[in-house]
């Protein structure tokens, strides 16, 4: 009886679950393909930027590390999924494997579930030392994996460009303010000399 119990336990705990898993993987699971994108955020060279010399007036930095941190947060956000969905149809890509309820995405599910699924299918590694971001995207078709990786890169580039424009506008406003203050002090000094 003890040996029969051990055999039954082995069948129930090891053999049957393993057999079912192997059967499921060979019957229903589709191949996945990956595409990798790597890029870094660099500030403009001070020799090419007319605002670089003025940035020190108000202790305004180029914000490269901050931009990388913001981008790292963005890559793990719901907004990224929305932005990528505007470029490509994520639900259509992730629902391609038919008859695979575990690994495929159900298009009827809400955006929050799509965000969670998207984060499981895309891996981001951020190197804080040099600001390098490595993105690996998975999909059930190699072209889809490449489309997703490219869409993430385009959305990320647009965010960095927006941050750069905002920083440049802020630096320009600060420079104009400092210039106006200097002009006022100059006029006041001239007025005192003429008296």
C-alpha cells in the first residue's frame, strides 16, 4: 500500500502536471521573437549650443541624468502604452496566437491589463552611469517585435525632444530675464552718472 501511495503521489504531483505542461507547450504555445533597441541620452555640446553659456546664470543644467530618469519612468508607464498604441495596433499584435489562453492577450480586456501584459512582453534595463537604455520587445512575429521596439524608440525620442524643447525654452526665458535685469541696472547706473 505504501508503494502504491508513493507511485500515485508521483503520478499526481510530477508526471501528470509535467505531461500536461509539455502537451500544452507543444500543442498551443506559439513561438516568440525578440527585437532589441539600445540608445543613450546625451546633452548638446556647449560649443554648438548658444544657450549653454547662459545656463549657468540660474544654475540651469542640461538635465541629461534627469531626462534619463524621466524616460526610465515613462518606459514603465501607462502613457507609453497609449503612445505606442497610436503608432501600432498592440491588441492585434498580442492576440495573434489563437487557442493559447495563457500567453495570448484577450482584446476585450481593459487598458490596465494591456499595460500589465505589455510590461511582461517588454524588458527595460537602464544603466544610470552612462544613461544607456536597453529595450527588448517580444512578439509572436519577428516583424511585430521590430515594430514594437521601433514604436517604443520613437515614443521615447519624442519625449526626450519635448523635454529638450522645454529646457531650452526655460533657459531662453531665464536668459531674457537676466538680460532685462542687467539693462535696468545699466540704465540706473547711467542715470546716476548723468546726475
